[in-house]
């Protein structure tokens, strides 16, 4: 059970009574569940493709905000704020992705007299640019990877300066988009002869993905580990860290497996990284939940990479080892309440694993594989948590991220968490589409992962399609039982149909609250 943290005196402060979640799927459901526990009414927004989605059916009220493409629905800031005004919403939680790190949206929410459950737009702007972030933390003696002090625009003059700096710090180097992340606009350059070609590609990708072709150069850290620190800060200037997450198992520079704590950090390094993360947050006047990302080398030297100014996909593993509900804390902070958690109150208890279950085919370069969930049965049991937004019979939309669920396990030790994960993967029954479950099982059983001796190059070093061993198949009798149960009890209920140019609010009857989704 997650712990409740609140100062008694804070009960006198104004509270949020109605919260709109400007997101979809599993993260929308996850936020709504905490809001319901806090006695807060919830409003879901949805696109035409998500009319029968679980988050739509779970919320107290739901509103269609546009067609399937996110640019016409979930990214329409003006439409979302208009819904808030019409339904007398107090606050907006952006989740992650979509508008969560959009400073203009956060500012528009504030200007509309609403509460943004997240940091200030000013903090988002500073940390939204990797170079601005590095400049902001320069006075805090935080270790940073050697590289260019400013952005490069791809001009002849910029390239010449970048080549000079690259030669000084030594190859291999990394070209990174200044305005974004997720692996887009990122290129490793092994030698100077490859510089121009990789620069062209990085600038083109950055321009396409973020509308900004500026990039910068960093020394490429060989055998890097991706370790991040969760922080919480209130509006009174109190900031704490909730230890680290290891996120080194990645494909296409995007995370697939995460765990907390990291298997390699010593108590001394953990403390130093935590203090550095707090200083990064302090450098931009940060409040809310945020994550400071570091790269760690073989010698356990760590370097600041960037700060994610939002709730992370992998936040459940931190919740499992600390007992802190991060969404609850975000809401308290947004209301102006001061942190009731002190750094000395926090300890690491046990170990947690998370795998992202994507609708992707790992045997085919992890390409998306959308379709219908013909079979969908979640694993259960002690130490198993599933955060998802789907049920059997639903389709995976082609318009959004292909993540189906997050599967989380918890044990007293790392080995116990791994064994629970293997068991849970084997119990997770999904048919109709390809998923990354078999790949995640491969990771859990690999000697490099189990020993803790791995880095961000795990996939390229160890994984081939031939490595996959599918989880045990569901028998025909089991499928028959599952199908019968679904037909009787779990047929999706459609949200009210409505023209997209007119706001229609679907309100749940009072009995809905006694019939919560799993």
C-alpha cells in the first residue's frame, strides 16, 4: 500500500475538486485512480478513435475533443481549455507525452485561471532545451559530458567549429538534437570522415521531429548506463529525491525495461547523484515531479544529460520501492501544499522491475504491429502490477504510441523481482498482435542482465530474432473460458456518439463508482 504524506495544517488550503486529464490510455487511468482515492472528480478527453477506451468509461465525465489524429484532438490546447471552462474544471494533469512538456500549454492553463499539475512554464522552457539546461546548472558544479557550449545550426561555420571541438574531445562523439529527445536527431560518429554525413542526418531528423534543426556535440561515453533520479519539489522551495531508476535496456534509444534501484550504484554514488539531481531542480526553480537523467560509465563517473519535466512512464518502480504515490504528491504540490516528506524519511525497500508491453514485433526490428486483442488476460498474484488501458476485444489504434501496458513486479530482492517478472510474462496472455513480451523474457533470463553487467548497447550486443522463446501458449480450453467470461461481463460500453464540432459530455451514473475497472 502506498503511503499518504500530508501536513495537517495543509488541510486548510484550497483543494482541487475536479481534474481534467489531458491524456489517454494507461496513464490517464492511473491518474484517475489516485484522483478518485483523493475524492476528486475526473474528466476524460478522447478522440473519435478512443470512444470506447477504458479511461473514457472510468472518468466521471468525458468529452470528445476531435478526430483520431492527435494534432486534431489531444494536442488541441485551446479545445482542452475550453472543455475545462464549460465543465468548471479546477486543474489539468497532462500525464506524459502530448502536451506535458509544452511550456505554452502550461502558460495558457495558468492564464485561464486553472491549475497546471506540473512545473511552471518557465522551468519547462529552461529544461526543454538541453543547452539551456546545461547553462542553468553551470553554477552548481554538476558533472557534464564534454561538448559544444552552444547549438550548431548546420552551417559551414557551425560545422567547422563542431569538428574542431570534436577533435579536441576525441572520437567517438554524439550529435544530439537540441530541442528534443527519444533518440530522434541523435547520431554516433566514430571518426571524423563520417562527421558530415551523420551531421546531415541528425539535422534532418531534428528538423522533421521538432521543427528545429539545431544540434550539439557531446563526447560519446562508451558502455554507458542510463540512470535517472526521481525528484519532488514544492512551491515553497523544498526539494527531495526518491532514488534512482536504471533504464539502460533500450531499443532505438527508447526504454523497454526499467528497474529500481540500479544494480551498480554504491551508497556513496547514489547520494552524490541524488544531491546533483536536487541541484538541477533548484537551478530552474522546479516544483512538481520531475526526473533528472544521467549517463554513467564503467568507473561509475556520472554526467548530467537532461531533465524531464513531467511524470515518467517508469514512475511505478519508484512508487514500489518508496511507498510514495507520485501522482498524489503532484496534486498536493499543485494545490500549493508543502512537502511533508523529508529526505531522511525515505529509504529503499525491496526491488522493482518494469517492462513495457508494446504492440511491436521484436523479430522484425520492433516494428509496430497494430490489430485487435483477440486474447487479453493480465497476470495476477503477489508482487504483480499491471498499468494498462486495454481489454480483450479492443483494437490498438494506429494513431498513437504502440504501448499496450506496463508490467511491474516487486520483490524483497532483485532476483525475486526478476523471477516474478518471468512468471508474470508467462501468465500474460495476448493474441491477435505481436508484442515485446518474448523480448522482455529474453532480457530477464540473459546472463548479462541478471549479473548487472550490461549497458545501453544490450540489444545490439546480445539480441537477435532467433533469441526469442515465446511465452507458453494458452490452451483451447483456457481460451474458451476467457472468451465466455468476456462475452458475459466485459463487453466494451460505448461512450455517447456525438459530432466533433459540438461538445457532448458523457456523465457516469452514480452506480458507476461502485463498479470500478480492474
